[in-house]
C-alpha cells in the first residue's frame, strides 16, 4: 500500500482533450450479439486528462470512452506519466465510461468472455495519454476547485427490478475554474451503463456520456468535460430508453448534461486544496461454481424460459432480461471449466483525493448497494465511486442479485463477499485520505 499527502497549498491545474478513436474497420467491445466491425464514426471516442498540482503533490485523472482496460495497460500509462511529468503512479487514475460502442482490444482475457488484445492500438493510445500529460504540464495555471451534487431522474434505473431495485441517482460534479472564474474543466460522476445504443449499431460512439459532454459544450465550448461512471453494475437504460437510436442518445445525454449545468452554477470554488492518492492491492476471490453438467443444465433451463416468454408476447424489457440471463449462464458454464482449481485474481483499489472530493476507484462494476453504502459511511464530505477504474475485472454482485440469479451474478466469477471486501477496504483508504 502506497500513498502521499501534503498540507494545503495554492492549486495549479490543466486539462486536455484527446481523440482516441481507432481506424474505421476496427472491432467493438460490449455486446456478444454484435456481428461485424465498425463502419463509421458517429461521434469521436475521446480521453480527457486533468492534472492538479499543489505544493509537492499532484494527481492525474484520466477519463476514456472505452468499455474497460487491463491493469497492465494502466500500469504502462502510469509509468509513462511518472517518467514524463513526475506524478507517481498511485496518484494517477484511469477511468473508462464503459460505452458499448467503443473500440475493442483493451480488455484482458477473462473467464467466460472472449477478448483479443490489440497491442498496436494500446500502444498508440498509451502514447496519446502520456502526451496529454506532457501537454497539460506545459499549460498549468492557478485554479480554484469546488464540488456539488444533483439528482438525475429518468436516465438510469435498476435493470433487473426497475420498480423496487436500488439505483444511485446522484450526480457528483467537480468544477475547476481558471483565474478569471471560467470553468477550465468539469467532471461528472454518475452511475449507469452507456447502453442506449444496441448491438445493431456499427458506428463508434461515446453513447449518452458523449451527448452529455456535447450539452455542456453548448454553454462552455472551451471547457474540458469529463465523465466517470459510478454505481453501474446493476443500472442501465433498459427500462427508460424509448428506443436505441442516436436521437435517444442525445435526449438522455441532455438529461445528464442539463443537471450538471444546473449544479455548476451553485458550486463555490476555492483557491487552495489538498491532493492525495493511494493504491492498495486486493485479492478478488472466486465463488464456487456448479459442476459443468449442472451449469449446462441451467443454460438449457433459461433458454427454455426465454422461448416461453417470447411466445407469450411479454414486454421487451422482460425478454431482454431473460436473454441476458442466458448469456450469463453460458458464461458461467465456461467459467466452471476455465477456473477449475483457481481461487482468486489480483487487482487494485484506489482512492484519489482532490480537495473536498474523494474518488474511490473500483476495478470493475460495483452495484448500487455497495456504492450507496460507501457514500453513506465515508468520512469525506464528498465521496464518489468510479467504476471501471484502472481495469475491468467484471461484476461485483450483491447478495440480492445472486439470490435472484441475474445475468450479472451468473457472468461474474465472484460472490457477494467480494463486494463486501471492496466496500470495507475502500472505507479504510478513505480514512487515510
């Protein structure tokens, strides 16, 4: 476990936007049902980098329009930034939006999920991110920082129980102002799968987070706008979207962007801050899996249930939920074979402190219950949880989802004890910050 903290000093800040869209023809991550590679770009895939310095300490937050990355990729980016601008790796967080219309090639091979790393694309993107850090270092200026919160209704909802299931509707907003009081950067933290667009889409897109940024740019065209995902593991647009078109992406993006604009107007910024970063190693323990024959029997049972629902003319949302359970059961059947004899995988948990705001970086997909408990129990006045931070190690389901046999619980190699351990370790890190 490593970390660093310093007393309050005057704040310097810089933010940079870079395009990380791969060439058309590259593949996608996100939907197993998708057929074909990209045929165009609807809106570019971007990365934003925020560099903060105060006294002898610095933090770097990077937000990217990708489904997720491997921890190895994060380590390479951290090492490059540390060499280039002398910000230690434990003070650098990489956060993915988790768009399902982003480029493939960044995820590590995972049990139950077939992926193929694209080393060339990773290398190019790594160089762009390190270059963005160098660029930011050259444009540092005095800054003020403030935090606010709002509430977003009608965008994300629990995707397994839309009426009674938990969801975190809070959006946290970090505003960084230049000496003239204009926002040079704004970061929004909100939890919901960016899955307005479906598997039929073959155009690269940031989904609703990109549309939210576009909404902000209508008012603040020079501001670097960042999106980080929050309690997204069991939250999506499945029961709120009207269709899966780009116009619907824009409508939902305006919901989020409009609330962020409102919150920005109430934030009071400060000209001094405390910066802090810490990373701790964690072991994500695998759950017991059914025997291969039992796992295949569960696949057959859920497929039969799916066909029954289709024949009965039930709602699209219920059919989609049943379809994802089949996919989860198929993944579980693979894991029952591939993880035989294995007990855990190593990962990292991170806390990044920027003034009054503390961000907990989760290496995958936390559920709403876990995130809400961290926020409620945190010793910090403003706490956000960043999912898909530094790597995507899969879903961290809670006990309710496991009992219900949801897609997320079936496709996850972990049990509820992993979510509880991450919550406990996160609170320990927050106490240190």
